[in-house]
C-alpha cells in the first residue's frame, strides 16, 4: 500500500579530473510516500560535516547578554498573564517554560533547557530532555483545559547556529495554534486520505513496511520505531521517530516521554560519531478527532555550514525557489551506520 518511488537520472560529462574522460553520474528524485512531494538526492559523498566547537561562545560577556542565563532569566524574560498561566511560567526540574517575547502565534512559548549557556550535543542529558518535554506537556494541557479553540500542538527545536537558532543557549519552541503550518497540514490531509482508502493508519503501516524492508529501519523501542526518511528534508538526511499507537497530548505519559528521550539519546550518539552538531526538530501531535489516522511523531533534520570558513548555509535555491529539499546522502547507507546505536 505504501509506495517508495525513486527515479534515477543519469548525467554524462567529460570529466577534467580524469583527462576529460566520458563519465556518467547518477542522481535521484524520490517522492515522499505520504504526500507525493519530490526530493532531490545528488552529490553523494561530496559534502561531509566538519564538527564545529562552540565552546568559545561560553564567555562571561556572552552569558551576561543571554536572556536565558541566570540571573537574567528572571528580569529579562516575559511571563504569561494570569488568565493564561497563573504563575507566569512553568518550571520542571532544569527546564523553564515562558512566553516567547517575539511570538509566532497566539500561544508561542519557549522551554529554556537548563542554566548552561552552551551545551554540546553529547551533554544534552536525559534528565534535561525529560524535564523539557514534561514542561511542554504541562503547557499543552493547561491551554487545552482553558478551551481557547487551538487544536494544533507543535514543538520545534533549532539546535546550534546552522539550524537558524538565534540564541545558542539551548531552548525549544512551543506553538499552540489553529494554523498547523504547511507540513503538518499536508501530513494530516494525506494521512486522512490514506485511511479513507486503505482503512489503515499510515504511520503504523510505515513502521511495518520499513521494518519489513529493513533498508531504513534503525530500530524500535517498546512503543516507537525509528527510521531514516526515504525522502529526506535535509541536506544530511532526516530521521523519524514514530509512536504508532500514541496520538494526542492526552496519550502522552511519563513512559512515552522516557521512550522519546531514549530514542533521541541513541540518535544523538550517532550524530556525534558522524560529526553532526546541529539540527532542527519537529514534534507533531494528533489534534482531537484525528486519532484513527494520525500518530505522534518527530522529525530530526541535521543542519550544517557547508563551509566553516565562509559559514555557507545548507539552504539554497533548490529549497527556497523550487521548494524542493535536496540531500547529499543515501538514507539506506546512513541507516546502516545508525542501526548500531539501537
């Protein structure tokens, strides 16, 4: 029922690197199995991440300007009004959730992840991740209980500068909205269409199909499966964590959070081994009423500077003008490396 469609395109050149010998070079166009949207895969092996050390950013001067470092967080960050959140913010262990001073939507919050200004990937501890996700779940439930009519709950994370994060101090962004954004909207629409045609939950079927094929199936935990995306959204690929039988925020308990953190720990260990030091993450929940066909899942998209000296962005005209993501990795090869961390 799920189609993994690939078109191989061959270009012929006279290669100056080999005395202008005739050479054929393959690239691929892949189509997302849910939405049908195309992705381009090319330049295989030509772009490799070079890990950047951001420890030099952890200076007294930078910390003094950071609104998330103590004691600045108490005097430089906003609080919610009492009709939204009585205490103005939410604290869970090492995490503090507060309103975004530059909001994206009616309910736009930040979850500040601890007091350290710079936290390398390998030092994002399970307790820090768990506290952050628990604070976000608290916020989602508080907003839902007040019946503001905002059905979409989204967590996004820009980790380290290549991801587009404006502040290096680790933090996640939380949006509660009546506008899901294009990716979530398309995912919901096509998941519903898939269910209407096949009477099956697409996300559960994707886990089953990928496990059966084995090419992009990294591993599974008690309630989740973890994959390298067949049609990735990023230059260095994309990774999915899918909870087929978990749907809305109401379904998320401590065990789900523990498993989410455990999966991310494994993925981050792989990232460290592959010199991946930055990423975007999206965590998407099913709105009420979509539980039959939509499941909780996250997307993690590695980011990098193509050139550390010039700080060249990995986002170019293919994505911005053609609206077509471009990748330089083979997900199947990538997953073979990731699998050893499960």
